[in-house]
């Protein structure tokens, strides 16, 4: 690195003014905004106590002008990441190594593709991205940390991660793409007859008799809505993964800090909220994040999380809906298989090479799975996957 540049780390994101962090964002992606990341820290959902110790990178010039930043954490476990490396940890530790702590360049608890290397000037993107990546490696070397991981990064970042010695890992999600639809029926018309009939059957009014659906945004969302939604979130969290990651304060901070980017689909029965789905929005995408309910109603999950999201995207001219991690069942509902990417660097050369061999085989398997699922597309014509 040139002597005219320096990298430092932040133990709290608010050590840097919000305007300095956000000026490095090239778009309005909500998850890497200062506001979202600060809400995680201010609420205590992200902290050393929860196993996510902030160690954010800041690249500056000789005048201490902020040129680039990256969210980064020292992790004492592999929870809340959605790119699973437990087998790597076990293998390294069986061989006598110490896998944890590790460095994670990601957005906690958010399997959402987006920028991980935030650079203020587009013309400097490659150079400053590689400086951030090499800076992360230097932090790992300085503190004897085993590895550095970037998860859910964009495909156009792979050239820089690979140029700095990181290994590429391919994953899969299911995304819905808006083909300039004017209404939900336009989307249905592009499906095969059998799939179209199946969705119409799931959306019949009699399935939801006595239920009232609400779409809430910005100031329409009150503390009572968050109280109800938090109950849903906790119920789902306890049933799915044991310990929910986010606390009640986080949702208040989120609603206040991001306001118009927060969308809640809520469901009432007899004047009581019984289900809801939380989404965040950018200028071109709706990101489905959390769902929960205190009453079971057939097809209600599909309605709240998938179909209402599609309708919202059409009405607001959004390009796509990303409905979160996993879920091949989304395919029949118009969400197509789409590649996701992560990048990994291991300080131990032998371990790095072993992981690389594993990833080559895993990537071939993932390509084959995505190709197979693409052939099961519910569309009568057009692309067989979410990739363009």
C-alpha cells in the first residue's frame, strides 16, 4: 500500500460520522447503510457479547479524507451468517489449528447480496477495494486470526477478491424479477397453466376469511406494530434456530433510522395482529427478511412473504424481490434460482489450498443444481434462472 494511504479499524461504527460512511455507498442499499449497521450495534444485537465484535475498516488518504469503508467483525462463532463453514472449522481444529476467532466482512444476520467494499469514487473502485481486502488480511495476520470471509458480495467484486488471493464460493437463492408487469395478473399470464392455477388456488379469498391484510410503511408503523411483529419474530426464531438474534430495541431503531425503506405486511383477525412479514426496500429491490405468526392459516406464509411482495414490487416499479435464504419451494411461485457469492482467505497456506479444492467440487455441484432447477421454471417462456 502506498504511504499516502492508511487503514484503521473502528470498534464502533459511530466512531465515524454517518455522512462519511454513507458517502462511500454508490447506491441506496439499506443493509450497508450507516443507519442499519448502527441500529444493530446501538441495540446490542451486535456486540462482543453476542460474538460479533465490530472491526470496521476505513481507508484514508494523507489528509485523513475517508476514501473507502467496509463492515467487518471479529467472530467467535459461525452463527447468523447463512454461508456455512462449520465443517471447515471442525477440520481445521481436528488438524490442531484454531479456526475461531475469524474476520467476517458482511452484514450480520442478513443473507442479502450487496456491496461489501464501499468506495467513495467509482474510478478508484478496484484499487481501493483491493486495499480494503489487503487491509483485512493484515488485521488477521497482526492478531493471529485464522481467516477472512466476505459473504453475499456482488459478482462484480469477484475480480478484486480473486486478485487479492481470496477463494470464491458459489451459493444459491431464489429471486423474483419484474418484467415490466403492470399488475399481478400480468405475471400470472407468463406462468404455465398448472402453476397459474396453483397460485390462484392459494390466493382464494375463502382461504383467508376473517383476515385483514395491511401494508405499512414509514410513519404508519407504530410501536404497537413492532410489539406485535417482535412476538412473531421471537416465535419463529425459537422454532427455527433456538435463539433469535435481534432484540426488541433494534426494531424501534430500524423503523426510526430507515423509515420509508421499512415495509411491514401485517395480518389481523378480530382486531388482533396474528402474522407479519418485514421487508426492506431500495430504489430497485424489495428484500424479504423476517416472517412470523401466532396462528396457523394455510397458505398465509406464501401470501405474506411472496405474493404480497410481488404485488408491492409491481405497484412500486421495483426490479426484483429477494426473499431471503434457501427455499426451493419458492420456485413454483415465480422465484428463480440465482447464484450468490462469497470469498474466503485462510492464513494457513495448506488449509487455504484444501478449502480451495473443496470449493471447486462444491461449485460444480451448485452449477448443476441451479441448471436443473432452472429447467423446472414455472414460466411458459423466457429465462430459466434469475441470472441475466
